[in-house]
C-alpha cells in the first residue's frame, strides 16, 4: 500500500511538471510569435551614427557618459510603445493618421521633413555599410557603396515573401553585432565597478561632454522609426477585436522591452570598449577608421576584424530599415500611391550618390544627425496629439500621466537637440 502511495505521488509530481512545462512552452511560443517589429526598429539604435558618437564619447570621457545611453534608451522605449499603440489601436501607421487628422498644408510639410529624415539616416547607414566592406576587404568606398545598395535592395525585396523573413534576417544581423561586441569586451577587460557607477550616476564633465551626450541622444531617439513601428505592427493586427488588440499591445510591449534593451547593451558596449581601450591608452579617435586601425595593435587583429564585421552588419541592417521607413512615410501623408520600387530608389540613390561625391564620412554622419534632430519634433508631436484623442484611439487613448510624461520627454529631447543644432552650426560658422 505504501508502495502504491509512493508511485501515485511520483506520478502526481511528474504530471504537474508536465503541465507546468506545457504552460511555459505555450507562453514562450505565444511571445515568440509577436517578437520582430521592435527588433527591426532597434536596428536604428545601433546604426553607424551610434558607432561614431559612442566611440567618441568613450575615447574622450571614459565611462562617464554611459548613463546617457541608459536614459536615452528609456525614452526610446516610451516613444516606441506609443507608436506601436497608435498602430494597433487605429489599424493605420502614423503617417496615414496624420493624413486623416491634419490639414493638407501641414501634411505636405510633415511629408517633406519625414522623407528628408529617412534619406538622411539611410545616407549615414549606407556609409557605415560601405565603410565595413572597405575595412574588411579593402574595396574602394565607391564600389563598397554600390554593393551596400544592392544588398539593401535585396533585403527590402524579401518583404515580398512576408515581414517575418525580414524580422528573422534583422535578428540574425543584430546577433552578429552582439557577438562581435561581446568578443570586444572580453578582450578589452573594462573596469566593471566604474561601468556600474557611471551607468547609475549622471555626470557631465564640460561643454564638450554635453555636446557628445546630446549627439548620443540624437543618435538614439530617431524620427524615422517612430513612423516605421506603427506600420510594422500591422502585420499582426488584422481583423482583431478589442481584447485581441489589448493582448497584441501587451505582447508588443514585451517585444519592445527585449529589443530596446539589447540595443542598450550594444550601445553601452561601444562606449565601454572605447573607454577601456582608447581612453586608457590616451588615444584620440576622430573617425571610425581611426578606431578600427587603433584596435589591432592594442587588442589584436581579431578585434579589429570583429569591429569591422559589427559595423558591416549594422550598416546593412540599418540601411534596409531606413529604406523601409522611407517607404512608410512616402504615401501616408498625402494619400498618393507610389511604386514600391520608386520608394526604395528615392531613399537609396542619394545615399550612393553621396559616396560617389567623396564626402567625408564623419562629416556626413554629423550632418545626418543634425537633419534627424531637426526632424524629430515633427514625428513626436503629431504622435502625442493623435494618441491623446479618444475619437482616434478609443480605449487605447493616453492616460493623463502618459500624456504628461510624453510631453516632458518630448520637450527635453527637443531642447537638447536644439543645443546640438546650435553648437553644430556655431562650429560650422
């Protein structure tokens, strides 16, 4: 009898373990089904513009600006959540909603500025991809630019076979960037106590540090992906009732938190490696090429190769995302339908032309950030206005707290970007 009780207890435990295991597997599968849109968006937060600002920040100011990456990421999570919520609640992307809500003159202005922002960011990302090819294979920058254009066109062409294919490809490219920087950090051996301190305690050493901090913010909170995220959620937003939409938004929140925090880790790793290697050795880094060239004698040839591979993966993936963002904003504002190939070419051709013109890559990266800084309010403010109106958002309308936090974040970002614009033009003049 005792033996029978023992067997029953064992069976009971095993059955419970199976039930718990099945529930966990089901939940994981449910979450995995929704992962993707935020990963595509997160590429914009680890693009070549981030390489430039993060490497400069680490080389010049050690670990002291890591906190900027953390707070920029928190603000980016908030804004991306609002964009996803708008898309899920309305069934339309942000540019389409602007077309419905605002006057024709305002929409033409928003369209022009948003398209310029998409072109500007794609220019920077093309340069990153071209530089990655140049550093790895010593191919001339002009030829590398053409290769980057072809690869970008091929990636965006895969949309024909479904968004999920693009999501998986982008996730793989992000994984390559993560692996490359994990390897870099292993070789760099940073001071983790200092890293932890400067992640939690804000500090700005001087005016130059403030400028770099604003550049880091400008390279993190991007206008084009605010438009894009509201479009990407539509793939899973077909014929849903209210409860299903609420579930979709909860899942998308998980997607955003995971993807954005991976982007935070990669951005922080860029600063950490730069501080642990360049600041420690007193090396001044003025360009991405300088960073690549300096890594080899300090950490070995594999380190410089990992850096170039990360830059190449970042350039390819972010160029594709920039092109997709250009597609999203092109016909939503003014309700004119363009050929999908024309949309892609409009975004890609100026980027390739810039490389053929022989423009200095670092100057091009800086100017792209200036354009993005100027364009940022034209994405955030319309989104806040629309998500605060019940007639468009229904049960998803912003709560008062969300609205207050949204405007506070927006005013903060806009103020810092105004500082960036002022200091940049002051330097140029």
